[in-house]
C-alpha cells in the first residue's frame, strides 16, 4: 500500500532529474537521447506540479522519479 511523500522530497528529486537531463542535453555525444531527456524532464515537472497542487506526493510518484533518475544515470555512464 502506498504512503504520502513530502513535497520537499519530491521537489529535490525533480531538481536532480532536471539538472541531469539538462547536462546530458548539453553533451553532443548523447544527442540520440535528447527526446528521452526531454520526456523525462516533462514527466518529472508534471509530477512536481501535481504534488504542489495537493501538498504531498505518493510512493508511486517517488518510485517513478527514482526510476527516471536511474535511467538518466545510465545515459550519463554511457557518455564516459
């Protein structure tokens, strides 16, 4: 069963995702991932908007953000 997640915790995750997505988009070596990076940013910011509206998030939203970040990290590791 899910549980509520604080707005600040969600905001911190979204900030990390957006920063990493932007970093990857600035790297020409991973140009093939730009659509993915843009999609991840859009989805993360959408979650942030919903959490702001309701004052807290869900464990499902937290898990989704964690998975988005892990996906971006895999791209970052490929660029090395």
